[in-house]
């Protein structure tokens, strides 16, 4: 049974589900920062997913990255799995700008998080609705 890590629950807004991954929005409005979490139990590394799930995770990551680059007119897209603090497998997809507060360095720990309001998150959901298409299920509200 899939259970989202508590730290991810506390630090994100739930956006919805791809066929494999749950899509979360990091509660830090400094950056358009999204997190994909495959809904599989006990997975901490990409190689632990079976071949079909690995391909699906990359397909969902690629689709999301393309949509975000266009929607947010990003200068660069950062895509990474780290898991040093949260061991549950999750993929960070972050739209970056040459003008953002952490550029060109990593976003982790650079500046205090600026939480989103519910209205801000709804604006992001509305933007994503046009881009993500039929294979995505939106969920309203915080975790």
C-alpha cells in the first residue's frame, strides 16, 4: 500500500495523479518546484522500480518538464532524485530562472521558503489543467 512520506505531506500541496506518480507542489513560492512520487510501496531508488514503471516514471517526468518549461517560461529545468533527507523515491522538477534567488546554485537551503496561499495554488492548478491532459487526475486541497 502506497503511503506518502510525512515530510512530503507536510511540505507540499497535492496537485493530482499521473498513472504512476503523485504530483506535488513544494510549498515554496520562490520557485515553481514540483515533486513526482511513484505510488509504489517501499521504493527508495529508481532502479528498484520494475522496467515498465521506470519507463512510465521517465515518461511522466518528461511530460511534466515540457509542460512546466512552457507554462512558466523557465530558463532552465532542473530534474533530480536525491533522497538524502526523504528516502522515499521522488523526482524534483524545478523551473529555474537566471533571475531567481538561488541562481545558478541549487535551490535547497538557499532562502527561507515562502508558502503559497490556496489562491496561488489554484492559479497553478488552472495553468496545469490545460497542459497535462487526459492522463492526469487533479485533486483539490492540501494533502
